[in-house]
């Protein structure tokens, strides 16, 4: 196949899973001989940029544009993107978390990459109506790609989107790259631990995790690692005390290289109310770390396969969650190549190149 030109657009490179995923997708396309450019709209970079990947800050999201926050500003920003595309001449453009602006961009092969699940997020009926209406405004008649089949099903059948093109394509994960990061020298606060990794927002349901962890009776320490607002930290610290597990739970700040912790963890736990396809679950599989998760929409059901199906529990059944934690602590599941195959670059990148 001849090399193609791909452009990726994102507001910034904040230290989150969506940003990290898009960087790796872009870099995998580059490593396969394609010409790739990654555009951001403001100078916020908290991610490690893969060597050789070109990242361009257009500087079109700033204090001035935020102050006005009007449709004509969005259209001006879109025109700046179009000017950049006119110079780069991409065959395909991917937009992620920048759709408020890129919906105004004129390009024949523009795809909106949707990673988050909103159908199960707690909100009022009025807020939900407005959110669904916005999704229709952004995506009806457009091309969309989702990170999980469950997410696409929700968008089509619950939100009721009518896109011109819709497909699920998993994000690529290279086990060797993650293992190289994981092998960097690291000092751990305890020799053995269970890991919860992700942002500290309420949607991640650390309250549910801490109740299940306390009920499980396990003595293996739990590390909660992530980035959040001061009120997020306070809420979780209170839940630690309320559940009487202060002597067994450690909170740690976000790090740009969490992979030594993922690789060392006895297993990883996820308690969210909603996800797209949780990157941290797949990263754990790449590092042969087993998983315990609630069956939230969407993603965990597509990740916890084979023997791990016994450790996927109903969201509302905290007793089952506690039991799964206890069982995994006693005898962790061994992760083999079956779990990795659907997410390997050689499996998924041809799907991106065919767009």
C-alpha cells in the first residue's frame, strides 16, 4: 500500500488516556511508513511525544478565544485548521475532543473519533436531552469511529445518531513499547499492591472501589494513582477514612510513566460508571497484569475475556466486586497472547489505513 497522509486534531495533550491513545495511534501509522502530523490548539503538553512524531501547536485556543466562546470564533478556528490542512494536504483527518471546532472544517475525509460514553453518565433529564441534541448536531450525517462496539451501539440505538459512516476500530497497543517503559528503574512504596489508575473524577467511582476493597478483606495494599482537582482528592481521602482502610490505601499523583506500576501490580481494578474503552485495561493486558472490573458501559466486557470473564461483575453488586477482588488476590489469572491479539498494531492499523 502506498503511504498516505494523516492529520490528527486535538485541543491539547493533557495528561489523560484519550490524549495518550491518539498519540500512539498517530505514531503507529507513522511507523508503518505513512506521513503523519498531529495538530493541537494550545500549548498544553503533559504527554511523552513519541520520537519522530510531528506535533504542531496552532495556538488558536487561548484566553481571547475562550473569552468570546461564540460560533464565529469556532468558525475562525476551523478556518485556521483548514489553512494548515491546505499546506499539509492530508488524505484523512481524525478529530478527537475538538469536535466543537472541527465540525466546521471542510474536508472530504474527516472522521470524528468518539471515545467517551455519555449514555450512562449521571445527569438530569434536561441535561441529557441537551447532550443528545448536541451529539446529533455534531455527528448526524458525518463519519464517526468509536473505540468499542458497546459505545457504538449506544450512540446508534440510545442516542439515535444517524452518521453517514460508523465503525468501531480498536486503538493500537504495542506490547514491546509498554514493556520498555515498564522496565525503567522505579522505586515502589510497597513491594506488592493492587492498582487503581485513572483520573480522580466522580465517574471513576472510587467510593464503590473502596467499599468493595474494604469488604474483600484482602491485606494487599491498594494504590490509587491519578490526577484530579483538590475536591476530588478530599472526597477520596474521606472515603478512605470512612471505610477504615487508611492503613492499606496509598494515594499517588499522576505520572507520565505509570507503566512500572502497572507491570508490578498484582492486579488492576476499575470501578467506573461509564467508559469508552478504558485504555488502562488494555495497557494492563499488554504488561500481563490481570484485571478486576465492574461491567460498566462500555469497554470492560470487550476486554475481560476468557478466564477474566469471571472477574467482570455487575456495577451495582458490590458484594460480587469484593468477592472478585478477594479471588484475584488469592490466585491471579495468568495473561497470555489471546488477550493481546485484538489490540496489536498489526491487527488494527490496516483498518485505519483503509479509511
